[in-house]
C-alpha cells in the first residue's frame, strides 16, 4: 500500500528494511542448501518462490546456473550466520566485503525506487552478486547496530537452517518453534528412558 503522498516509498522501505533483507537472506541460504550437484528445476522454483515472497517481481528468469552461483554466495553467508561471536561475524563479513562486494554506491533504479545503497557492481548485476551484496549490507548493519552475531545455525541435529536473531533476551538456538519443540521432546524422552534404567 502506498503512503499518503502516493509515492510508494513507505511500502518500498518496509519491503527493503534491514530486518526483512536479513530474513530474506536466511530464507535464501536455507532454500539454496549446500548440495554440490546441479540444481534441479524444483530447486530453481523454490528459490524463485522465496524471491517472490520477499518482493522481487516477475519475470525472474532464474536459471540453474544462477542458482549454482547463488549457492556459492549462500555458503559464504552461512559462515557469517555460523559465527560463534560478534568478532568472528565481523571478520567474516569484512572478508566478503573486501573480496566479493563492490564499492558502496547509491541507486534509484532509474527512478523506480527511492535512493538507497548497493554494494553490487550494477543494477543489472548477476543474481549471486546481488544476493551477496544486499545480504552483506543488511548483516553488516545488524552487527553494527546490535553488536552481536546477526543470527545462527539451528542447534537441532536434524536441521541445518540458519535464522536471524532479533530482539534481546536469551540467545536463540533453534530456527523455529518446531525444531525447539522437537528437541525438547527428544530430551524429555531421553531423560525418561535414563530414569527407567
């Protein structure tokens, strides 16, 4: 929905907020997975679905080669989520920024959006470059703002998903309530069996 002035900037800002971009990053890292083989059409479709969910518009024209290259970017981003502390997260982000992102630039995509920062080389950069650059921007702001790692990797041995940690309180350990509940139930059953012996 557009703002009162009718320019659509409030809607654009909501869709491109730091937290939403970080959540999109986690969703894409999870959708891209770690499989080394060539992506299937179903995997390409799954990545396209995440892109659409987070506001990218059709036609996406994502190819298997795009997804393969995005997996490499996702692997680097996964390492940031897996950082055990803020210093490690910052060092990993610094390495990606220095080696794989372009200089900071402002773009309005030809007037189609408000001016905003980009770290990719061009508005028409390949998907993998866009993913890495936009994700690093959001994760960098989260580390800067919160002085904590931007998220983590699910502690469940049955799950390898990454997640964004938002808010204060105890450190989050699981990507979802489902994983947390599954592990709590498994722990309870182990304790019950141990007590019965």
